[in-house]
């Protein structure tokens, strides 16, 4: 019985170590619930608003709402993973399988400025940027 407990303990420890080894690094200052918006940067004539929760395990849930000049509203959610690599913020979207990459600057505990480095889709502007504001933590 003691041998069985020892084997289970060793296997569990190895499993946890392997998960930590495979985990992508995150910046804990970016975890929590954030909101942001932009206008005419992704699509001319469209405003986008979002709420994103970045979990400390490197996953996220994102709720988007876009509003056109004609007043049409579209809402959708996305899930994915986020991590920091080479000092840049990476955002893998499960829906598209694409990863957007941003430089980022933590302005203070409640505001982060993101600038597009490499996007999976074309943009209306050359220098796409926005500021996320903290809503709270889960």
C-alpha cells in the first residue's frame, strides 16, 4: 500500500511539473476583467467595444459588440489563450486559429496600452492601438 501511494505521489508530481513546463508565461498584471473600445481602426464606419477576462491560467473569454454608422449591432464571443513571448502579448483565438501579437505598456494598475505588432486580419489604420481599462478581477 505504501508503494502504491509513493508511485501515485511521484506520478502526480511529474504530471504537475510537466504542466508547468509546458505552460506559457503570462504577465500577472494583465489578468482580470478589462474593457476597451476603438472606432474606425479595424473597419471604417464601425465602433467596437469589448469586455475581456484574462484568466491567470493563460486562457481568455472575450465579448465583442460592434456598432455600424447605420446603427446595426453585432455581438459575439470568443475564447482563446494569451501569453507573453519576447516581451509581446500574444492572443490566440480558437474561432479562427489565428494569433494576434501586440506590444503593450502597463500605464498603471488599471490601464494597459496595446499596439498591433502582427495581426491576423487587415486593418483600416497603419498604427492600430487601444487602451484596456480594468473592470475587476475574478
